[in-house]
C-alpha cells in the first residue's frame, strides 16, 4: 500500500499546476511524475511515492455527482485545511512562492510559542489554499 498523500481539488488548474511545478522541487525535493497544465490531474513524487496531487475540482464534482452544488460557501469563512511544508529557509521559500503566483498572508515570523526555534510564514496558492512554510 502506498502512503496517504494530499490531493488538492483546484478550480484554477493551470495556475496551480504552474505554481506547484515551480516550488515543490526546490522546497521539498518532489518531482513532477504525471500531468500537464491542461489537467485534469497532476502528481509529484518524492522517493518513488506520491507527495502531492492536483485534480480539477469540476471533474471531481462530476465524478461525485455534486456538480450542481456551489463551488464556494456563500460568505467568506475560515480555512478548513492547509498544506504545511518544512523548509530550511522560510524567508527564501516565501520569496520563491511569491515569485510564482503565491499571495502573502503572514510574513516570516519567529514563533517560540509554537516551538523554541520555529519560524513560519503563510501564503495562499493561486486557488486560495493556505500554505504554511516552517523551519525548526
């Protein structure tokens, strides 16, 4: 059995593909194993195991029979999940992500209340999903 991995359901597939293609190798060592910007699926592997996958959200909705439901809540709401990447250099990793279409949320900050040497920053990918970059 392969290890569990996150599969992000995205509405802006081409933009998300470009973002993750640009940042996953330098930040996590994951390499593109399958997929193109046209979608509907792409996957990145790390050590011969799936690390992260993207799937077109409307294609999954068609599969699940939920295509007639709203894609987003009617009002803004708090995030329900995030992708966390442990990196060596939070500041450099954030700069890389922003160059490739990420949107900043919180600047690099030392967070001793989370761990004695923990440093983190938060951003959103092109589909609005929150990502935490952290080092410790």
